[in-house]
């Protein structure tokens, strides 16, 4: 198949044209590749997003944006690996995405944003104001207020959006929904989510040091409060520190909660509470979190209490003895993991291992367990699987990767499956958990989803937003 014919077939997708895809059919017609820029050329950008973009046959990479020149060089190398015939040096490069938009907005159709968490909002909003589609890594926003603003701006710009919880494109998440909607386990009242990630540190950051000459540190800091360069923050350590990362739940919550949110049609919670917390070093996120949300009745669906567990159990140290070797020192060994007691009980009762990262839905007739990225669905007890007739596959399946799904929508295909209309309410649940950690009292915080405010604790509302450094705000 010729390249032009291939792109046309991919753009056709699984249905008709999406309303948001109309700009793409003008500036980037279905017989032309999308002009794409990668904003954030670190680990996620280079190793997950860029290969999918380059090998899709749907896109032309026109710009790399990153304040670290070394990251841009790696992006060029990755591009060359997958497109050896292309001239990687011809791809434009920028340190500051504000400059990129000023100079190239008219020559770009879509951006992929894989910056550190604190820099997701502004580059996305600038894209929307220029009529540019945006794929934004999870969490799509840094605060509740920012997420709502991003959704409003995306709608106003009539652009295609996608949040990067890539498991939403997987088969297991769809089968979970179809089994739950068919009544396989009856009403679900309890949900437990857990992860083996620990995005925190027990020891403080080392002293600041001289900034590498290829790094524009002021641009890397962006909207966050100014501080000096520290190797514990860049290139990967920022996950663990307040002001840059979003706690462990901010890293993994959108992945693990997503299939539950979808299957149970959770919508907005009525409350959130930090039930347990173990602090880390000063400025670090916690070494252990237990968060509880309560969701009201939704039509015929029963109220749900959802629990989130992460971190270390007991008073164990977070060091070489507890983290998994060969990682970025943020994955805990299962024997040291802060697992939900209910999960431990179920594993013992049924002789099963439900994994280190997953969610369980406890229903009237049995238990469903969905894996971290929505790949696989398990029944507990296993005999439940044969007792329940397989429901029909009613949800459209995604052909290709999560990134291809986004680009297909940009080319006029069906709406991206994890677009902001779906993903912003999910991300808000996660960020309410982060706000509960920030608030820190451990008391129940009642939530009004319509107004976007905590109702009985005005002081807690300050954790729904953040001040932005001058020149980096969402004006």
C-alpha cells in the first residue's frame, strides 16, 4: 500500500468524522501527514511517544522542544533510528515552548506533550489557542483548577485531545466494562486500587550544583517557584518532589483508576479523605498514602467507596533494601508494599496473586481484577469466569497504539478514546487525592463537583490551584 493510501485508511478509523477533527482536514488533509511537534524529549517522549509517532506513517515530525539540549540530541537519534532515510537535523529545535508557538504555530497540526507534570497546562492551552491538537501525558493537569481550564480551552478551540493513560486503548479495560454492564458481579460497592510505585524520597535532596551548559534551567522550572539546579530533580527525580511531581497517585492513578471510572460510571465524588500517610524528606511526597473517595448513587448504580494504597508498609526505609534493583528507584518489592488489607485477605482466601499494580471491584456475585494498564481481566474466584456468559463486545476497539488513536482523530476519524471530555473528570479524581495529601489533616473533605469547591472547608480550596511564576501563567 502506498503511503498516501495508508494514511487515508488509518484516518477512516472505526467510524465517521469527529467534530474536533475539522481543522485537521483543512491544514492537514487526510492525504497528508500530520505536522507534529514533540514537547518534552525526555524518557517518556523519546522512548514511548516518538517511536509510535514516527512509525505510524501518519505524521511528519517538524519540531523538538526541550530546555535540555542533550534531550533534543537524543530525540534526533531516536528519530534517525526509526527513520534512517530522513534528515533528523532538519527538524527544528526549541528550548522554550513559548518561542516554539510564536515561531511555528502556523506550521504545526498537533503536539505531543511529555514535559514534567508541572509543565502540562500552559503548552496545552497555547496549542488550543492556536487551533492545534494536543496529546498530553498523564496527569493532564497539575491542579483541579488547571484541569478545568484546559478542558474549557480545548472545547473553545474545537481541537482533538487525548490524555496519555494508554491502557484506555487496551482490550482488558473494555472487557471489564462489558462484564460489569452485563451484571456479571452485580452491584459494586467497594473498589481497591494499589501500586508498587513510590514517588517519594526518605533522604533530602543534595546541595544544588552548577547547571549543565546545555540546559536552560529557568525554562525547565517554568511556572514553578524558582530554585537552583539540582541533579535530584533532573532528568527523572522530579517525580518525587512537591512543586514538580504529583505524588505517587499523580503518577499512576490515571492508569489504575481509569478502567474502574469507566466501568462504574463514577463521575464526580462526594468526598475525599487522606486515611493514612507517612511523610518523606522535606519537600518530598509521602512514603505511604491511603486515600478514600466516596461516590453517590448514579442512576441504578449503587454508591461506591474507592480506596487507593501506595508506598511502604510499616516503618521500613526507602533504600536499596526495599526498592527493586535496576529501576529508577521508585518500584517497591512486593513483600514491602503497602497493600490493601482486603487484597491480602482475598489472595490468601483464594490462593491467588493479584499483582503489584491493579484494581479490584468487589461485587455482590464476585470480584473482578483489572491489571495496571488495562491489559488483562481476572475473575475471583476463577470459577466465576465459566459461570458468567461472555457479554458481546459493544465498545469500539482501538486499532494501533493510543498515540495512533489520537492521530487518527486529528485526521478526521472517530473522537480519540481518552479525549479530555472523558479524561478530565478522571484526572480530577486523582488530583483531589493529591489535594487531600497537600491539605494533610486526614479529615473528610466534602466535594461539590458542580462548583469545583470543597464545601465545608474553605481553607482546603487553596490546594485546588497554585500560583504561577511571572510569565508562566494561564492568562
